[in-house]
């Protein structure tokens, strides 16, 4: 494909991404994969170039663009080489018209920028949310021996963390195939360390999803004790079993929850868990490096819904913890409504609990917890708080 044809292909993909963002449809990575599967003629170089163009345009636009062309024009406004490819040749985008409207630039929609500013993020920290994320892995201590890691890696601040360049094909390595490593952001690994799960304990991962943090907890427990992986999403939870088998995690029991009726399924653990992890559903503002179009999907109404869900799940988690036990609250968000403010409201509702601010090698104190950010810590954005039942 010619460079101009690649730009036109990226515009077509952007139209799909924008449509899906407006309709809460499939994520960009899935749409891009489907687009390529229907166009086998695109070679590896073409695919990489088109994908990069599409994501650069997504990152360049603050508000959701009207069209893919408008998004690409915003990118072209700062890159003359791309602008020159709008020449109307075969398979190329039509020439740029004088005064043709283009998408607006910026970090995010205006209301979200205001929320980020109110949560203490300066311009540099906000812009870092749209940088390119590295590839982090966690060495799985359930597998004996030292794994054969690919070259180019370096240790991270997490106890078992390694970082590799983004283009590393980690899933094609022997270490990954043997379950000796798991892909997991360093910030995510550190939030698991806050749980301080130990062998023989009863630990509940209340919002396990596909189980990334559950597997880290199983390793910390050395497969000894009871570890419940709970979630209300059957499809996501079903992905945990094959992952656990590959990782050699044998102490995990999955529990499918009915939203609003979690305690009915977990009644026998009431007041009995040593630790409960509430990795709650959230806006995902801390993961924009990986899913930049997510900022176009979020609305103020959806944010309020996430905040309400987090509050309810914290109350559920609190009822499961024994006296002296730990409740750990995590969101991959940099918004105070889903972090420091949420944690403070929990303490106000539950006078029988006290904060135990984690000591981590990264992050900064934010309210009763710790906040990690891409610009300051080189991780995805997270808020983590730990509470102890008196």
C-alpha cells in the first residue's frame, strides 16, 4: 500500500471507532483486527503503519470527532508529511479544502479535563495519560526456576516485575507459554502487593474479571489457603480457569455473582475473610495509554454510575472481612471521585474501620490512599487504599 492509501485506510478505521464510541460498541483494537481480517492484502508493514496512524489520530483529538477524516486532519495539522498525502490520487484521501473543519485537539472532552484538573492533575500529567504504554510482566513464582526472559527487559519497582519495549511479542515466548510470566502492569502488581495475601489465609477478589490480580494473589499465597475469584460477568470470569491452569494456580474457586445479591452467594464468608480486594469497575482514566478512545465513551452519567457501584461494593466487601482483617480498594482511575473521595466516604460510613496507607516504592499520597500515574510513576493510573477492621 502507498503511504496515502495507508492514511485513507486509517480514516476508514477511525470512522468505525468513532461510531462504536458513540454507540458503546466494540473497542478500537477489536475493530482494527476485524478490519484487517477482511483485507488480507494488507501486509505486516501496512498493518503496523495503519494501526499507528489510527491511534495517533485518536490521541490527537480531545472531543469525539465528527468523522474519521476530521480526526486525521487534526493529526495532519501538526504533521506536514501526513497533510501532503491528502492528494486525491488513487486510494488516497481527497485534497484538504480551504477552511475544512477538523476535530478539536486536547487531552479529553472538556468536562473530563475539568474533572482531571479538579483531581490535582497538571497539564503534563494529563498529557502523559495518552502516551504509549510499555509492556510489563510479572514473574510467576508458582512456576519453579528462573524463566528465560526475552532480551531488552529491566526490573520494575514491583517485587516480581519486568518491563519490555511495547513491541515485544511476549506471548510468543516460551516463558509465557509455560505460565512462567503473566502480562501485568507494574501499577497493577503493586496494588496486589498492598493486599499482602499470605499462605493459609482466606482472600476474596470481589471483582476478579478475567483474573489478572487473582493470579498474583494466588502466587503470593503459594497456593495455600482459600482464594475466591468473584464477578458478575460470566464471560470474563470464564477466562480465568485456563489462565489459572497455565499459571499452576490451584487454590482458586470462581464464584459467579448476581449484581445486588453478592452477599447471598458469599454469606458463609461474612465476617470471616482475612482480606478482600475490591478492584471496582471504574472510568478507566488511568488506562487511556492502552485504550485512548475510552475517553470518548465516558459520560458524566456513566461516571456517577461507577461511583455508586464502587460505594456499594465497598460496603459488600466490608461485611466479609473479619476483625483485624484488610479491605483493599483499587480503581484504575485518576479522578478523585473514584479514589480519594470514595475512600474518605467509606471511612465516614464505617466508623469501625481505620485507614492503613500502603507503603509503596512508587506513588504519592492522595487522601487516605496512594495514587500512581503514568507521568510520575511510569505505570498505568491507579488509586489504592487499604482499610483495617477494628
